[in-house]
């Protein structure tokens, strides 16, 4: 039986094209860690219940762990700041306290010595550097997502305009559905930086100890159209450049 070539619309023909292997290759996510000023480290976790792990999902899993840590360490830092001068005062008190009390106090003070480094630049800088490196990855994920959404939404907008001009109601309905889904996803991406801004705010005390200037994220608004996505790119790139300069000054991100 002879083959018969049937002419189809160019858009429909494009839909039948097989994707390139590079477009459907599964991601290989790398493990991340943040060194804590109190010792030890937090490790990213792969949550396979949410699909195939990616660098972005691994990064966010680590951020979820860091937020409560930062919230719980503030009082500890204040206590440690108080202890060192208190120890110095007690050691310099006049009079002769009981020998046993002096010995007990000396042992307790010696055991606290490593902890007293926590609220100092030497103890805080490694943590601040790792935290900023993590935030850099989050912002790079954001920019990558925004770029992908722009590449999806711009052609849909052009195709929708052409379909409306030609009066193709079925194509209009399909493209409007795709546009709505893309706008919903764009809104979620725009809102994803909210926790990052809060994390930077909570970490302000640690930044000041490490000699790092305060870092804030620009307000991006809640709009999810192409114009809003394009407007969000440059301010975030500026923040990325600022953080990268700070991180380089602290020794750079671990490879």
C-alpha cells in the first residue's frame, strides 16, 4: 500500500516532533550541606515522594531545616555573649572564694571555651558563607524557572493572538488553558522567594557578627504575566551579584 503524505498545520506538525534527548534527560541532583556554628552540619534530603529530586528541590529541603535553626539560636547567641565577660568578672573578683568553688568554676569555664567562639566572626563566618551559597542556588533556580516560563508563555501569547484573529475557537480554548496553567505556575514561582526574604531577615544578627552587610530581596509583586517575569529578572540578578561578591570575599562556595 503506498504512503500518502497529508499536509498538516505547522503548529500541529511541531507537536508531532520527538523531543531531543537533552530535553527529557533526568536530572542528577547533588547533595548539599551547611556547616553550623555550633558544630556539625545540616544535610539536604531527597524527598522522592515529590518526584525525581533536582538541585532546586535539594536546596529547598536544606532551607526548610535552616529556618527553625536560625529561629532557635538567637537566645543562645545572647547568652554566650554574656558568659565570656561574666567569666572574666568572676575571675577578677576580690577576696578568696572557696577552693572547691574556684576549681568547679574553672572546669565549667574551660568546657564552655569552644562555645564562646560561636558568637564571634571565626565561628559564624563558615555558616554565613554556606548560607549565602545556599541562597545563591535558590536565586539561580528562581532565575532558571522564570526564564523557562518566559520561553513558554511568549509563544503561547503569540499563538493565541493568531488563533483569535483566525477565529479558531478550539485552538483558542486550548491555548487559553495552557496560558492559565503557565500563569498559575508563574505566580507560584514569584511567591517562592518569600521564605528566602524572611531567612535573610532572621539571619541579620549573624551577618552583622560576620561583618556582612544586610541583604534584602526586592519586592517583586504578585503579577504573573510575561512583563512581570521579565521585570523581576534584573533586580534578582543584582542581588545575586552582590551575594556572589560577599561569598568570594569569605572564601567562595564549596565545589
